[in-house]
C-alpha cells in the first residue's frame, strides 16, 4: 500500500538522518518514515510497502553509503581509541563476558560484533561470541 501523497524530507540530526513524508501530518509533525543512525543502521517507522519504490531505494542507498563511510573512518582510528569507544557503547553483558586473556585486537573484534554486528575476524573470537551468547546491540 504505497502512500497516495508522498513528499520526502530528509533532516540531519546529531544522531543521524530522519526521513519523513511532509505530505502527511501525524501527531502535529510530518509522518516519520525511517531513521539512519551515524553508523548506517536503518530503522523503518512504517511498513516498507508504504514507501514508493524509488524513495525506498534512495533510503537504502543512503544507509549503505553512511555505513561504508563510517567503517572507512573507523578503520583509520588507533586501536586504543576504538577500544575505549567500543567499551563505552557495548552492552554490559558483552563487556563483562569479554575474557581478559584476549589481545587488544581480539577485544576490539569481540566488541565490534557486540556493538555493530560486524563479523569477527578470527574463529577464536567467533567461538567466544557463541559460547557467551553475545547478541549485537539494537540501535
């Protein structure tokens, strides 16, 4: 069921990008369509069938571009910066269950999965994630 009236408005906020249909008012504001956080995680606020196909492709393309840009910038950060940022963002369960025997690189790999859902680089870390039942954070 595609919306009969659709006029996309994209707004940048400190936490990401908000996509709204400014042709429809809801609760005194434009109808919320989707949100992409600064990491590239996409959340829809309506069923995708509401969104016209070309607009849906644009939103998904934007999410992929934001995720790629974030990852590219992330890879340039020093390990210590990555580790401290990840530790601050990680679910408590992941931070508490991360073994001290891991190298800093392995800890970063472990936390990148817990925070961003990125596939771990080593089997050792993948096994620890499975054993500890670590689930990526829901943004």
